[in-house]
C-alpha cells in the first residue's frame, strides 16, 4: 500500500515537473511577442480565417515536435497528440494571465478580442512549451530523440522550427516593412547572399557545438546544396507565409512583397541554422 | 584513398531525395537572384514617384463620400504625404480639405475617404508635400 502511494506521488511530482517545464518554456518563448504591441495594440486586426490557418497548420508541426523533443518522453503518437493539446492548454493559460497582467485583456472585452489576442500567441507559446525539455531539462535528450525518421527529414524539420520561431517574432512588426520600403534591389541581393552565407557558416564552417553528422560528412558543396539551400528556401517560404498571415503583403506590390520576404528570411535563416545546433 | 575518392563514395551513398530537394532549391534560388539582378539594372527609379487619383463617389442620405487614392510608382518610401483636396460646391464656391498619409512605400497604394456635400460639382486632389528618406 505504502509502495503504491509512493509510486502515485512520484508520478504526480513528475507530471507537475513536466507541466512546470512546459509553462516555463511557454513564458520564455512567447514573452517577446506578448510584449510587442503589433500583436495586440489598438487597430490591430488579424483575419480570423488566417489565424485559424495558422493554428491548424501548426498542429502537425507541434505533434512532430513533441515526437522529437516535447516536454516529456513519449512512447506513441497518441502521447504526442495528448502532449500537444496539453502544451496548447498551458500556453493559453500563460498567455491569458500575462496579457491580463499587462492590461491588454480585460474583463468585459468582446470575446472576439480575447480570441484574436490569445490565439495569435498560442503558436510561439506552444512551441516554447514543447521545446522545454531541450532547454530546461537537466538530462541530455539525445538518447531519447527518435531516430526512425531519417536524419535529413529531422534536420529540415528543426530548421523549420527555428525559422518559425524567429519569423513569428518579427513578421507582424512595422519595422520590417520600413526596412523593405527603404532598401534598394542591390541591398536585397546582398541580404539574400548574406543570409545564405551566415546560414552555411553558422553550422559548417565555424566549429559550433552541436554540428551534426550530416554537417561533417561530405564536402562543403554537397552540404551547401543538400542542406543550406533547402534550409534557406524553407526560411523564405515561412517568411512569405507569415507576411501574408499578418496582412503585411496586402497593400504591397509584387516587388516589395518579395523584398519584405527576403528581409524577413534573414532572421528566419539565422533561426533555422541556430535551431539545428540548439535543439 | 584520396579525399576526392572519399567524397565520391560519400556522394553516391546519399539518398536521391536529398539531391532532388537540393536541386529544386538551387533552381528557385537562381530564379530569385536573376530577378533581383534584373531589378538592380532595370528596376524602379530610386525615389518616390507619387500620384493621386479620385475614385467614384458614393451618395449617402445627406452627403457624398469620395475616395482619394495615393499611389507610389517609385522605388522609395515617402513620409507625411500631404494632399489638398479641392471641392467645388453646387454654388461654384470651393472648399479645401487636407489629407495626410503617414507613409507610403514603393509600389504601395493607399486611400482615404472624403466626406463632401451631397450636391458637389467636382473634387480635385493634389500632392502638396512629402518627406523622402
């Protein structure tokens, strides 16, 4: 009986520790966005349909992230889906509490305002919650990481996560468009080349901790074509998606929309490269 | 075995999908870089080129609403664009109204709605001033 109680208590403590870790990750990852007025300021209106797209398309990404890292060790897809739902729930509570503390959400505010202001924060916060184990765990998780999916797909996925995280931080800000407006075509071209160079040197040329076996195998050109260039295309795609989701392309012509995409792809590509090392 | 020999052996072990993804990425990137090079050579002029247009009016019960469009055909951002709209009333008297746009980027189009008397004769709009970075 005593042994059974002790087991139950230890499970409860472990669960609480996992949830606390997820809450910590949600706070750390979403705080920059919770404190950015472009996400919740007066006059900020995000289309409900686009927000729904953001949340729906992020669900499989979050489930995969739970599979690779998550805030606790999982054994099957059901566990991953369950953990994703828990991460979203914890993130929603964290976002609501912090936004209420900041006076952004108030009792009596229309439910639409609550929904918009919280749902736009859910994706970065949930990412943070599910990355908590890689950031806050005292034990290394390399042995837990599933290896049945080929490393190439995993590398691409981690780059996607890094691009999403940094892209989400910057995409809704006005500063991004201002840069895109005042930049010349030559500067855009140089920025594109600098992004690719930074991405490649971040992992392959400089001896950073965490470079993977894929990074070190083969010659530089092989890695450049197979990893860096696809990684940059992922960063570009994420940039354009976020600009569209946050209505930044609505009043732009094709040329400036491409400029803004390349400007946003700069931090996204750095995030993508860094994610391969950090995660 | 030479380094070259190792690389050739390593390359042949790579799954085809990695080279397909890499090849497609290279093609996309070459297309973007080529387009940017064309923009560098034949792109829009490196200054603001602003024009203002008056749209159709909408009749309300006691007034009319006229849409004023501001378009930047140039390649630079313009700030604090001041437009003076001149409304000619039914009795041939004129009144002026100021419209200020905080900023308009290259290729961007913005609009403002002007409330005028229901029986106005015409509305004209001119750009009075703007700041260019």
